[in-house]
C-alpha cells in the first residue's frame, strides 16, 4: 500500500503556467519634474485657452527630457481636462511618463 510519502513531489505552482511579475520593473525611473498650471492662470483663477496655447508653444520642453512629469495646479482653480491633455501632448516627446498628479504623489497615482 503506497502512502503519500512514497509519491514524488509535484510542484503544481511551477506547472500551472502562472507568470511571475517583478513590480520593480514598473517603478518609474528618473526624477519627477513638476508642471504647475497655476503659472498659466489669469489672476490665479481662470485659464484662458488662447494665452495658454501660446505659452505652451514657447515653453522649453527640453528640460523634461528623461524625467517624469507631474502636471497639477497648486491653486483652487477649476482646470478643464483638455488643459492636462494639451500639456501631455507637448511633453510626450521629451518626458518619460506623464501623470495628472502632484510630484509627491506621482508614484502612487501614475501607475
């Protein structure tokens, strides 16, 4: 009569086809650069689209090369969603990752 001790060990986890993921591979590399929309507001309250678009065209986007970009507004203004998307459009060729968050919360909210 065979007992359970006489049977060979079978590693069911290794044979299951599960994929092991190293979460450190997904951790954003590089520094986090802030992009505060407050600097583009009229009277720190209103975002004027025409002025904002002109300012973004002349902004030095090269400074974000190889960095992660945190786009946020440090004032209590209501910022339309297109403003964040417009910044991301200009920054995408230079920045590594872009997220709508504060620099301190970049890792927690970007991924």
